[in-house]
């Protein structure tokens, strides 16, 4: 443990050293000892007195985070502090005789239960890092497996999550930043997950490549103006067919006809044309030069009569009508597919092909009828057979109906274009998602991740099961220990300390059971509840209570940090020794602590503490002085004079020894000789008083001590009287001290002590740290 610069209340503490396992702190009253103990007790209880305004402190304990006023609630070090706050909290009876003493339990003896606890602890095993065994080793292995499984699951899952995030949100390729194609500028990974669920359904069919092209083109469409209607095709092929049939099959009367011409249609046509060229123009035949007789003209007129001419004219008129109809066929149902939206183009192209095919068939039929008419015209006198026309005009009207349907849809489509484009973007997005799912093998990856998660969960449950087994094991141990908890033994332990160490068998602590089976402690004197305890009795009971509580179920075996603040208040010298003995026997000797701090203001108690085992071992023990300087309290290494000498008597002997062995020419040792007179006078007063208690005055004691050596006694008496006082000898202060004389006197004194009582002399040497062999040399 180490204190850093600390401020509590009006005191500021500063530490300049490191603490050891055993630490003795000496300080006068009001130097800050109790305040330090309250800081340490705050680490034990988790709270610090509200009466301190804005306390600040920092304590460093090896292996733990530094403790401050801000993290007391979570500070878990086992610490036990004895100070006046401990007494007030646990022994309220001392302050108020009507109040009680907080009971505590220590573990009672039960061999069977102890054996069961031992077995449970063996099964539980060790939890030290690197030395695990039992259940803790199982837990370590299970935790390692669970951790590996979890890491593997997270690695696979994180990789998939990164792919999903990139597909949804990557600025270059993410769907979010291609909203002009996929239609959602607020696209997220969550939406991608929903789309993936959609494309994985068995009913989902992604767009084909051709459909992708169509949908992509649709995105560039803009609302077109309405497409105007076109006239419905109106071809009356039925009437044409009827007329043609009549004309082609019509019979002409054969009376008065020239037999030869009836048999030869070509000759008949040639004669007819010649008749038209000669009639009323020429009298001779242009071909043979002969005259055309009247009789011949009559024969010709009878042959080419009015009926034949009318038939010919009717045929010519009908042929001209058919020519007009043929022209009209090419003008029927003409439209521009580019005025439609692209989605209609393929249908319209098929309609155009169908329209042209029907038109060609109609014209083909009309041509056939025209040829039949031409053939009859060339052979008016003979009727011809006739094949009815194949009327495709209705099919052309049907094409017009289809066109009108497309036109209506296109005009209506302008109003729904936005919705159509939104739907197209959705379908394109789903196609994109579908491709993405296939590329990353989403289904397989997801299945593998699920397997890894199930494995991780299984190993986690296995780890938790072992943790639960450990908790149950600990609970069983605690239950067994509770069966051994015995509050009465806590009271008996206090009584044991009171009786064995202090001899107080007339004051005892009893454990009394209340109606609710709760235990309370009560101080009893002569079989009755004690009242009006003296301050010394209160101190003894309080400290014995603290010592016994170190063996309660919360502390036993934990090796806590112990802080004991001035436990000898109002105690006499005998009791002070017994407090020391109790600490030595029950704490130090048993080594039931990690670190111990004992503070005192009493020099007698400090003297005893220097006798503790390892008290002189610099690696295990340290001595400190707490001093108050204005508002600052400083913890520093205990001065040598206070640390090394058990009493002032030992210190004075050491000073005489130093004068006897010092180099008289060493100016740095001048203070030894300057103080020699006073030190020698005080040492001899104490030494000679106990050696010659019957002597009347100091000179008589010196004479007895030095015997025949009159020079030694005279020199010593002169130094004691003249060099330790200036009253009446003021002029001596104006002259230098006679160092050789003092060195010689110091040797006289040491030699005489050695001569008269060598055993005491050697003991004095050892008390000041001088080895006897070195002294002899």
C-alpha cells in the first residue's frame, strides 16, 4: 500500500516512502493518525464520512487499480481497520449502555462437515491464473472453446454483414447510390435483408435479360401526348365480288352474231378495234383495201350490239373501282410505333406485320378479280367461270380493333407511367439482389453461419453450465460453512483474549438469542449486564472484539490488510504490554495478514512494537513518523534516535560510546563532545541510582563506581558540573571544549562498566548495534 498526496478535511498528507509488510507509525496526538485510518477504513466499508468536505485521496495497492474517493463502492480488497469509528459502529454499547454490540460468527469445529467442505473445495479446485484445477480447469477449457467458437461465428457473420453493408451502402456499387435505377435513395442494409427474403421465395422469378433491357428503357420514358385515333378500315369487298361475278358470268345473246368471231375471242377483239377505227372514217378496209359494204356494216353492227358494249363498259368501270380500292388498302391502318411508349413497340411491330400480310392478301384477291374481269372483257361474247373473292376485310378491321386497344392503353399509360417506372425499378433492384445472392452464395453462407452460431451457443451453454456448477459448489461450501458458523464462539473468542492476555475473567461477552432467533452480544459482569465501564475496560473489550473478529467467517483465511490505530488508549503499562503480546501472538506470529499498519502516540507501546519478529529486518518492517506542520501532515522515515533505541538510557550509552571511539580531529563529530557533558550526567544519574540506591550524593556514587581511580571520578565530576552548566561559569562558554579530556573520560566510564559487570556491558553494546567481537578488536 502507498498513499499519494492526499487531502481530507483540513489536513493534507504527503508520503515520501514505500510501505513494507509490517509498518509502525508514531505520531503525537492530532498529527493525523486517525484521519489516515479513516481513509483506509473507507476502502473497507466503501464509504467515507460525510463530515469531510470534498475529500480527495489516492491509495495504491499492488495488483489493483488505484483507490480514490470516487471508486470506493467497487473496491474489493479485503481490509480490516481498528479505530474509533470501528468501535462506534460495532460496539455501540460503549457509547450508549442501552444499545447492543454487533454479533459475529466464527467457524466452529465439526470434523464431518469440515471433511465435506474439504471434499467440496477439492472438487471446486484452484482458480489461480495458470494453476487452475477441478471445476475451474473445466471452466477455463470450456471458456477457451466457447471463445474460439464465438470468434469463428463473429468472423463469418461479420464478413457477411460487411458484404451486405457494402451492397446496400457502398458509394460506388451500393444500391442506395444508384437510386435512378433501383428507386430508393434511402436504401439500407435492413431493406436489403427484406429484399433478400423476397428473392429467396420459391415463387420469385427474376427478370430475364430481355426484360431487364425493356425495364431499363422504360426508365428513360417521359410522358407522351395522347395518340390520335385513325379511321376504321372500310372495304366493301362483298359488293365488288358480287358485281364482278355478274359481269364475268353474264351471257350475251348469240343471234345475229358472226359465227367466226364467236369462236375466236382474239379475232373478235381485233375486229372490234378495226370497226372503231373505220366506222364513219374510211370506206375501204385499211388492211385489205377492199370496200366495206353496207351489208358488212350491218353484220358488224348486229355482232357488236349495245348489250356487248354495255357489258364492256361495266367491266371497265368495275376494274377502275377495284384499282381505287387497291390503293385504299395501302392507306388503311397506317400508324407510327414511335409515338407509343417502348413497352408497346414489340406488340405494335407484330401488328404491323399482320396488317401488311392482310393487306397483301386483299390486294392479291383484287388482282385476281381484275384478271377475271379483263379476261371477260377480252371475250365479251362468252361467259367465264368465276371464283368468289376471299374477303379479308374483316381481319383488317380486327387489326384496327387491336390498334385501338393499344392506343387506349398507351394514352392511359401516361397517367400510370410513374407507377410503372417505380415498379420497373423495384423489379430491376430485385434482379440485382438476386444476382448478388447467387454470387456470394448467400444461402450456403447463411446456413454455415447458423451452424457456427448453434455451435457457439452450445459451447456458451456448456460454459454457463460449468459456471452454474461452480456457483452451486460455492453455495454448498457456504452452506456447510454456515452450519459451522457459531456466534457464541465469537463471544468466547473475545473472552479468551480478555482472560488469557489481560486476566479479565470478571468481564465477559455473552451471545444471547432473541425471540426472532437473532443473536446479540452483551457485556456481562458478575452474571449481569455491565454498566459504567471504565475507559480502560472499554478499550480492552473493543480491541479484543476486533482481534476476535479477524477470525470471523468473512475474514478468516483471507490475509487482509490490517490497520490498527492507537489501541492502548487509557491503558496502563501492563495492559499496553498485553496489547502488544496479543498482536504479536495472534497476527504477527501466525502471519494472518498481507500487510499490517500499527499507529501509536505512546512511546512505551512503540518500545514493545520494536520487539516484534522481523522488527529489525529492513525488507519486512518499516518505521514512520507522522508529524503535523500547520495544515500539512507528513509521513516520513522514523528518525534514527527514535527507531534504534528502545529507551533514552540506550541512546545516552550510545553517545558515550561514540565519544570514546570517535576521532578527536574529526570536525564533523564536534557535536558529540559538545553534548557529552549533558549526556554523561543523565546516563550516570540513571545508571548509578540503580547500582547504588543507598548512596547519598553523586560524588559518593562516582567514588564507589571508579574505586581507586581518583582521576576518573574527579574528571567525571568536573565534566558533569562544569560542562553541563553555565550558571556561575559563564566565562567557560568563551573557551573551546577540551575534547581529549572528554574522550578520555568516556573511556574511563566504559572500561569501568565492563570491569564491574561485563554481561551488562555486552548487552548495552548489542542494544546500540555494536558487535562484541568488533568492540574487542
